[in-house]
């Protein structure tokens, strides 16, 4: 029973935090520490529940994804006020390439030195500071929606995404704040962040799963399936809710939440 409670809790944590600028990886590491759920099995479980979150956002963006692949026609969101271009597959490739390459090169270093509660706390604080900076320094808007992003903006957002290789920094936080700094609106930055999460997470999760699938056993099947399903359902509800919430609240409340969480967990680590 304890295993299933752990699966449900971790599935909820992943589903809620994956697409919010608060770092799902950081939250899973911290909640895993509280639940005493660490080690190889926990690492593999995190990969599986991330796939559940990926499936949720892929379902919500299915038409856009098929459009990028040229399988269906998608009406452009671009209007006349910004004079942008329609989003295409090259935008996504340019945004994903920097972090994919750097992540592959630095994978061993990141896994060895950065996956600890202490480095996560540092990532939460630094990521929060960057989010506040991005909100304060947002330039004049040149892309009011996702179809008005330029190739340069997509690539620059991809460079900012590299910051999220530090656990706790937050991929969505880095890309949304980075998008604001390039001249994207909150709507454009948020939608693009969610969209490029799909290939990024598929690549990262697929790579990790290939390396750790040996740890999967038939006895753990129900445990992993429970976490996957909980993550999928919660992420589906979270993305629908938070797309509007992020536009209305901006990044500052999430940055302050990160500071508070880091402070509380720092105290916990000191007194445990």
C-alpha cells in the first residue's frame, strides 16, 4: 500500500509541476527525499511518470503537432498587428537543439553532481531570480502569439532552455522568461514553452529509459502504471488551467513560491 501512495503522490507532483515554472525535477527530488523514495527504482519511476505528462500535453496540442509534421492544415494565429510568420518545424528544432546537444555532452556531469537536494535548492533560487528578471526586463512585444515568433527568437529561447539542465531551475521558467526577453508576449512564450516540452521530454526520457529499463520488473508494473496514469490525468487538468493562470498571474508569484519552498526545505535539511 505504501508503494501505491508513493506512486500517487509522485504522480500528482509531476503532473502539477511539469509545465509550471517551478521545476518538476526539483519537486520530485525533494518529495522523493521526504518519502524516502530514492535510488535507481525512483529514477526510473520519474522517467515513466514524465512520459505520462508528455502524453497529456501532446493530446492538448495534437492538431498543432500534426500541423508541424505537415499532416493537417492549421490556421495561423498571426494577425496583422505584429506581421509575424507561421510557426513551423524549424522553429521547434532551433529551440530544442541547444539543450539537447549540451545535455548529451554534460549528461554524466549533471547526473553525478547536480541531482541532490542542495543543488535543487540553489536551482530554485537562481531560477526564481531569472524569472523576475525576465518579467521586469521584458522588451517591446514583437510576437503576440506563437505564430509570430521568428527563427532568431526560437533559437534564443532554446539557448535559455539550457539553463534548465540544472535541476531546480525549471525548463518552463527558463523558456518563458527567456521568451519575454526576446520580445514574445506571455501567451506566445507560454504556448511555445509547452509545445517544445514535448520533443525535449521525449528525447530526455527516452534516453534515460534506454539506460535504465533493466530495472523494470513485472512485479513493479502496477506501481509504474499507477504513477503514469495519475501524472497523465493531473497534467492534463493542470495544463488547461495553468495556460490561463500564467497569462494572468505572470511569473512573479511562482518565483516567490520557489524562494519560499527553498527556504522551508533548507531548514528541513539542516534540522533533520
